[in-house]
């Protein structure tokens, strides 16, 4: 049987608010537990905003490449490799979920 632990604070959900609250309270010396049903970091990095923006950015790059001659840039035929787009998106999701603190630091330009 597993051992019980006592916590001062229990946070339900590890989305943007829950994650920030947990970090802040833990830094102040509180013993904090975070309960997350599915995605560490919430749905934002896993299925919501970030993955959508990642794929939209790929579409924007393809659009710019297709219309590059308008800007004086010569290119060859442009095609979108959706497997590579999905792999790029999944890599981003995996990094966000694996290490939310690392992702936050990277967004600020820090290295760990």
C-alpha cells in the first residue's frame, strides 16, 4: 500500500494558473501538490493554442514561400510535408509537457 503524504495546498489542474500558483507557493515554502488528470501544463501546450499556432505558422511559411517572387526572391516548387509539420508540432508539445520550467526559461531566452 502506498504511503500518505500531507500537503498544505492542493491545486487542481496544472494549466497556466495552476502551474504558476504552484511554483509561487512552493518557492514561498509551502508544501504543494498539483493534481492533473491528463496533460501536465494543461491543454494549452498539448492540444490547444500552441499546437494550433505551430501548424498555422507552418502554413504561413508555405504561403510566403509560394509568393516569394513578389518580394524578389526566386524559389522552386513549394510543397508542404504534413508529416514533418506534425512531427515539429509534436516535438514542441513533448518538450512543453516534459519540462514546463525548461520551456518557460527557453521562452525567456535562458538556458538550463
